[in-house]
C-alpha cells in the first residue's frame, strides 16, 4: 500500500497493492502497522459503517464535533463516488479548502479523512456500496456539517442540482461562514 498526502495536511489517498491472476485479485485493504507508519500517526478504528445508495445521492458534508470527532478511512466496495472532504480545523493552513477524488471498486483507492474535516460523497453509479472505518463512535448530539453547495467552498460536484437526491437533514446544513 502507498499513502500519498493530499494538499490538505493529514488527509491521505491510500492505494493498495493488488495481486491479480486468473482467479481474480487479492489485496490488503487495511494493515494498521503499514497504514500508521505511512501517515505518521496512530489511529485506533473502533467502528465500521456501510451504506448503499443510488446514482445521484449526495451524502454530506458531515462531521462529528468535540470529544466525538472522528477520523475516517473510506472506500467503495461496489460502484463509484465523488468523495469530498473539507478542512474545518480553524488553526490549519488549509482551513476552508476541500479535496475531491473519485473512489470506485475498480481503482480500490481509499481516503483517510482526519478529525476536524467535513466529509461527503456523491454517488456516480447505481447500487454503490460505501464503507468507512471510524476512530470514534457515533454520537447524535455531536453531529455537524456544512451545506454541500456552499458558495464559499465552491465544490464542483459535476452534476445539476435538480438531479441530486438529498436527505432533508443535508438540505438544512449551515453555510460554511455559519459553521
């Protein structure tokens, strides 16, 4: 596996070493020792989550705040997404900046999203299965987020808003300036 830091400090793209032959493929999707040595930090994942969504579903931009802040290691098991994270760490040089990458079942790439980032994804193929490891448990009272179409963030989701499928909760997330 290789871990390459994105322009956002502490956020990494992880590319596995895939071994393919006539039977199919094999790869290590996670190895704590290798992962931590490459990102230079200790991460103790305690919860795994999975979602299935249709094309056009946008989930985000979400985060957990305070003592329930979460770092995430995300990947696609089936299908394809445009994955986006936003640095909301006020003391960061990249505060308010975002990073986007296509993750899919073919490229098998993962994204490590550190604590203090909002995260979301747009589903690009039907029947997409998205998986993420979290280093802290979910706590409803600590939910937070930023509106996906915030003008300051200026994220190019690559899709017309009329084609998006959003939860009511995500439609009501605050603007970046109000976060």
